[in-house]
């Protein structure tokens, strides 16, 4: 596992991003003392293409928004 491989962050609400790919690389980098990693940030429009439909997207957003309100 290479920590130099970019991680992927997806926007789950305006200005809030969730790590959707690279959890293990991020942890390995942290354990190695790496301060910065390369990341791709997917906006809502880009991320939505990976979900099946608008209903699925809204459910996904509601789920993650509920995590921030607790």
C-alpha cells in the first residue's frame, strides 16, 4: 500500500468532505509521521455520478449529515 496514491474525498454537504477511498493509506501515513497526503476532492456533481439516482444521493447525504448533528 503506497501512501503516495491519492485519497478520495467526497463532498457530503457544502464545504464538508468525507473520506471515501484511502482509509488504510491515511492511517499508514499517520503512523509513518507523514503530515500531508495527495487527495482528490469530488464535488457534489462529480460524486452524484457514482450513486444510482437522486433518491439514493439524498439518502446518502441525510445519513452523513446526521453524523454531524450528533
